[in-house]
């Protein structure tokens, strides 16, 4: 393993950062930033599921439960929007 690494190290160090290198890294970063949408979707799905369960148990409190769920989902959605915003910023550099 160490021998293989010592053979690869000169090739890694020969990389010359230029405008294409920086652009490629920006696109990789934008792709990673878009993955925040997965966490947002999972979180919102769980919140909606728990809200439906709560309304099923206490139908008379559905107004309060729905309001709380919508506020919570709005906060969770901002995470996905921030990730998308960062992706757009990185792509336009």
C-alpha cells in the first residue's frame, strides 16, 4: 500500500491548478450542495407523517398541529433552498 502511494504521489503533485481545475471543483461542490435536498425531503416526510398521526389521535387539535407542521416544514425547506443557492453561486463563478 505504501509503495503504491509513493508511486502515485508524484502524479498527484503534478496537477497544475488552472481555470479548468477550479471550474471542475466548483461543479463538484455544486453537486454536493444539491444533496441537501435529500435531507430536506426526508425531514419533511417524517414531519408530515407525524402530523397525520397526531391528527388521527386528536382530531380536535388539527388546526394547531397543521400550523406547527407548516412552520416546521418551512424551516426545513430553507436548508434545501440554501443548498440550491450555493450550487447556483458555485456554478456561476
